[in-house]
């Protein structure tokens, strides 16, 4: 194995180990020693790859944000119908595989974003990018969606955040219960022009 | 002033100071010294009232949970129409006054709930109580709500959690943008019997 390949592998092992350590022990509690031990490597190996544990947190933040962005863009590109596309995007953003450690780690991103400048800056950037793409998709769905595009985008981001806390705090196992239910209710307002509601209310009176 | 009254006041000052210190510096970083200083009191005054900073966090958790419960029960008791009641409950749960430090502190509750047993236990209890009341209200709303009562309850909890992260992370100022938009979309599915959607889709085809 070449030296470069070996270094990439070592780095990946450290990042993977840090994901588990941060998710279980919390970012503040975790030490460089904990990460190195969990990766089965020396502290020296850690410092050969990273200067601080914040650097590892930022790398994890990038990985998570890139993964969410890929899911979102895939749904955006794949679905033809504007309403279906928006739904697929909301589902993709809030989908976390069972057993993954991302949800508890996202709680750590949020907590650190309150005071660690770079974490806050990158997290803010990720949300702004997602909001822009979601608003574009919502605008394309036009009158079929109850709400202005920016509002629909904010709502979908909130569905994601609610799913993260629900999974992380163990109110559900592995996957979110709320996100699909919430989206089903939101979707009930999609595909039906607004006037229908008035007619239905009048017919029911 | 009686000794008991004075002690109650001192305790309230410490709890109020801890709310700000935990919200700005983070629970893990904050020290008993920081809290006492912010309250304009001595470390001795702190230890006369609390044994640990976790005790203060638990008192803050109780205050927050009691406040949310009061808002939720008030909306439940006050509104007559079942659909309006559910909407009022969702809005009450997700409402945080501008400038309040609760949203960033709730992120700290979530983060600590992952590893501090008592925080997790009490937070879980609060969510279970709210879910029960919300499911009761959703069941009373009957067919008017798109979704099973438990799902609707989970969705409303997710709206709250999404609002908390949105406000805490400064994607909005003071109040949530997403929660009202999300609720408006959910509410678009309330008050309309489900079959209408099929008819509307058929009519549009």
C-alpha cells in the first residue's frame, strides 16, 4: 500500500471513530485520547492527521452536510412531477438509517454552533443551501403548495430538525415517526388548489 | 424579609443566572463560579442552595417543562372547536417570546439527555405527557385530522423541536418562521374529510 493510501485510511478510521465517540460521550467530554483509542491508533497518529478535535468535528460536519445535500439533489433531479419532487426531497432530507449515529451528532453540531464560530458558519451555510434548493422546488410546485416557497422550505427544514431530535432522544427507534406523518399532513395540502377548501367547508356546513 | 423569603429569592436569582450562563457558554463549559458571578452572589451562596450544577439544570428543565405544559393545557381547556383546539395547542407549544434564552437551553437539554440519566428521564417524561394530551385532542378532532392521533401528536412535537432549533441557531429572529407555516400546511388538511382529496384528484385528472 502506498503511503498516501495508508494515510487516507488512517484518517477515515479516526473520523469514523470520532463519530461514535462524539455521539456517545458528547463532543465536550470526548478527548483526543478517546478518539485514538476507539480507532485503535496512537495519539501520535491522530496529531499526524488533525491539529485539534474541532478539526475532526468540522470534517464530520462536512461529511454529514454533503450526504444530506446529495440526497436532496438526487430527489430534486430524479422526480419529474413538482409535487412528488418536493415530497421526495422532504423525505430524503429527514431520512436516517436505523442505527446510524448521525442524529445524536447533529445535536452536538447544533450545540457547538451556538458558540464555535466555524461550526456555526458552516452549519448556517448548509441550511441556506438546502433552503434555496427547497424554495426553488416549492416555487416550481406553484399553487399546488399551500404557502410561499420560502415558508415551505423552512417547514421542510423544521421537519428534518424535528426528526433528528426525535431519533436522537430515543422517542422512536432508528427512524422518525413524526416526519412521514407530518409530511403526509403537509402533502394533504399539496395537489389541491386552495379554493377547494372553501367549497368543502361550505358543503360541510 | 424573613429568612425563607430571602432564600427563595437567592435561589431564583441563581436559576435565572444559570439560564443565561448555560445558554451562552454551554452547560459543559459553565462553572459554578460563572453562575454565582452572573447572579452577583458568592460560590458559598450557590452551594447553600444547590449541590451541583446538574441540580440547577434539572430545576431549569422543570421550569421549562412546566411552562410548556401550562401553555398546552390552557389551549386544550380554552378552545371549544376540536380542530381549532389542536391548532392552538401546536402554536402554544412552539411559541417562544423574542429574546428568550429557552431555545438554546433546550438544545443543551437534548445534548445532556443523551448521557445524563436524570435529564433524559425527565425530558422523556415531559414529551410523553405532551404526546398523550396532544393525542387526546387529535382523537377528539376525529376524521377532521389527516393521520392517526399518535402520529398527529408526534408531528406537533416535531414542529416544536424544529422551531427550537430554528430559533436557537439564529436562522430566524426571536420567533419561528417554520412552525406557523408548517402548521398552516398541516391545518390545510384539517377540517376537510379525506375522501375530498380523491375527488379533487379525480376532478383534476
